């Protein structure tokens, strides 16, 4: 597939050089067909900052097709990643997004404190998504 590999590489290099704003907006201006490639780069990247950036770009496209991806990202151990997944699922508030959020209510972390922190964020996200759905 790799139709957008060159553009993704270009904008990620821009990000690494400190121009996150232009990298972000540059990626958002590309066709929505870039989403599967952005998701693949996210999965292949270990740099937490780049992963957080990518997940934000992905949910900012506001495509419901990203909901399963965001649901899986909730399983990430890194707080910046699961927080962005929560943000994305709230932004995409829908029955499917709400299901993805509710499915993680039993998630456990190695430390109880981490589990409690996650659940606090998760419950807030669920409430926000429910409010957004009620507005429609």
C-alpha cells in the first residue's frame, strides 16, 4: 500500500525537528485514505512522542473507521497513548465509541494506582461521550 509513505516520513521528520504544528496540519490535509498507513506507522513506532502525535492526527480526522484502532490503543501501557485514545473516542462519540470505552472498565495495570488513574479518566470519557450522544 505505502501510497503515503513519503509524505508521512516528511511530516514525522518535521515533527522531530520541532515543528509539530506544521507536521500535524500537513498530515491532516492529506486524503483520509492515509489513515491505514498512519495506523501502521503508529504500531511500528516505539517513540512515545511520535505515537502520541500519530494517534492525535488519526482521531482528528474524525473518521468512525478509526474507532477499533482507538479501542486497541486504550490497551497501551503508556498514559499519553491511552489518554489520546480516550480523547479520540470522545470526539467520535457514538454507540460504537461508547462500547469501546465501556469494554475497558475491567482493565488492570500492574499497580493499583495506575488502574485507578485509568478508570478515573475512562469514566470521565464515558460520561463525556454519553453527553455528546444525547445532544444528537
